[in-house]
C-alpha cells in the first residue's frame, strides 16, 4: 500500500509505502445448505421395533464455499402429508391469496378429514431463502395467513401447506457422528457437515410413501397425491434454507424377496407375485416389477406333406398298393403288390417363444404377470424357457415348459 497525502490532504514529499497481510476469510455464516442421503445402506431397521430410520447429511457452506463454523445450528422440519397445494395469486405481508378450493382443501388422516390448521408448515416456491418457509396462523375463504411476514410482495407463486401426520419425524445430533446425542428438530455442524435422521413407521400403510412416482398413485392416504415427504433445513436466521422432496422418503430396506405362484407353467397363464423388503419382510406396495425371458432349449417339430396326418408314424405309413385290392402295406406286399409311400415327414426348428408382462405391485404388495406362450402348434415337446421377475434387488424365476 502507498500513502500519497497526509490527513489534511496535502501531498507528501516522501510517500509512505507499507505491506499489509492478506486477509483470508476462512468461514462465514450459512449461505447454502444441501441435503444428501446415500442410495445404498442408508436405511436401517431399528432393532425390529416396527420403524425404520434413514440417515442423511446436511452440507452447509458460506457464500465463499467454505464450511461454516463448527456448532452452527441448522433447524429441521418434516412434511409427510400435503394438505393444500396450488398457486398463490398474491403474497404480501403475512397474507397469501389463492383459490377457495385450494385454501379450503382437506385430506383424510386417521379416518378423519382435516384442513389447514395453525402451525402447519407453508412452503413457498421460487422465492429467496428467507421466504421459503413459514407456519400457518389461520386459513379462511381465499386467504391464508402466516405467523411471520414475507419480505415480498410476490405474485403467482406455487405453494403447499403440509404437516407430519403419518408418524415420521426428523432428528439431528449435537455431536456429529454420535447417535447418542440425537435430538429432534435441530442438528449441529462439524467441518460443515451435520447429521440428519428421518424415522418412520415400518408397515404396509407407510412403506414407500413419497418414493419416486408413488405419490401420484398411492391410494392408502387420500386424496391421491397428498402423501409426499419434504424435508426442510434452515439456518437459525433463515438466511439459508433448503426444501427437499423425496430424498428422505419412507423407503423399504434392501434385500427384497419375490415369491411367485405358480413357479412352473406348461401353458399361457398368470403368475402372482408378492414382493417383501429385507427389513421386517414388509409387503412393498407400488414397487416396480420387471420381467425378463430367456429361451433355454428349442427342439424341432415335424410336418407331414399331407396335412391330414399330424403324427409322424401315421404320416410315413400312408401309401398306395399297385393292386388296389389291398389297402395296407403288409397285405399288399404278401400278395405280390408294390407299395408306394404317399407322404414325407419334415423337421423344422421350433417356433416356441414366451412373453411376460411387468408393472408395479398393488396396495398390498402383489403383482400379477401374464405369461404368454407363442408358436403353437409349431413347438416341440421339451421346449423350455425361464421368466425372471425382478423387483428392487430381489428376484425369482418361473419355468415354462412344453409337455
């Protein structure tokens, strides 16, 4: 640095030159939060107590890409039921305006109809971090009021209102990596990383909630489309916040089993499968099932030159005696006649083939596949194929054979 003038603005005869140390910003307040969870081995069966737990991580950095100071608190929230979802025509102060059908929407949980209630979480999309999440105060007509003002105003913004109504909850740790310090609703960072745990009931009514395309077809929780899983992670001053959909869904545990009945077919027919997970062996609803066919062996089939004969023996035995008095080869030849064969028998490769349908399991974890045999009658006894059905990391086989 070079100083050219004094405090009064007069030029210095001899400028002052000095070197200043470089200032390095090693850590600042939260600016970005990213949630992640491993694809494999992130869900565990909690000692067979009837619930599963998914582990994930919040990565928290400042605006310069540095990890935030150790002990930075991140507030956590979970939605597993969306009560209302739509577009807000206007958002200003603590008031959001939308269609009456949206604000007055209801869902059914625990056999009871329920609309928006005070304390439900309101997620506003396409807005700065500090306005993404609020809590509802009241809802009436076309107006939804939240507990804290938006910095807006905004127009035509998508929003949703939800709550945790299916039994799921979210936790963090006071000391990263130490599950004994687990605490609900908050997690503390170390080296810019914080633990996240989502715990949920493990039963046929909740497994696979929020996963993939499941919310669009899930009939267990009405209306269809209301059972979705959102996780919210925010800094204590809301300067950084992220809302994630689906990453922490109520997943089954790997190690699937697929049971097929019947296991053998000799004709076209249907095969019923039950898919179970590898934890508490829960039947898994809405899980994709794929079918793969392998032709194992092909024989040959024969055709007579005279289509009236279907068997090789009768085809090749048919002939004509030079003396029309005799109608079979033995009597013809015994009486000096000449016997001429009329037909020929030809062998061709079998046209045996098999198809099997795939799809998804139903609400009870069952799937019915239609297995079709093609090529008849031009198939051979002993032709075989194997149909492999795959769901998750589990599979089973069905044998198809021409008797």
